[in-house]
C-alpha cells in the first residue's frame, strides 16, 4: 500500500481483517492437516513397497537355490544311474574280477599287473 493512503479503521474493516485472519488460519490448519495426511499416506505406501522389495529378494534367492538344488538332483540321478548300471554289471563274475583287477590292482599269485588307463572298465 502506498504511504500516502490512509486506511480507515471502523468496525467493518476490523471485521473483514478478522475474517481474513480466521480464513487464513483455517486454511493453514487445513493445509497442515492435509500435509500430515499426505505424510501418513506416503509412509503407508513405503512400508508395503519395502516389504514387496524384500519379498522379491527372498524369492530370487530361493529360485537360485532351487536351480542349484535341481542341478545337484540331476547330477545325483546320473550318478545313481551309473552306479545302478555298475552294480548290474558287477553281478557278472567275469566283469567283477576284471573290474577288481583294473580298479584295485588285485592280482592272483604270480601275476604282474600293467595298467593301461583307457582299458579300465567303467
């Protein structure tokens, strides 16, 4: 307001100024309330998002663990199949004696053993 303008002070002007102050205080309180509500809403959204991210990380770890265990399972199945085949072959006495001679260097009295790696039975 310019300095040369004089504001009148009467009941109407004071009532309007009081009304303006009340409106300003009311808006400030309403804005403060809305601010707190927004902060609460943000917190309520952050917590589930954090939980979701944590759950995703745990899920990825479990999937990795599952893949590793599945690979181990496949290897163990192959090993079991190989051992079952070997057990079936070892039921034959000739094969069992050849296997013992080649694998464990077992010999009869007076025999000399020469190992040739490619000839070991599998």
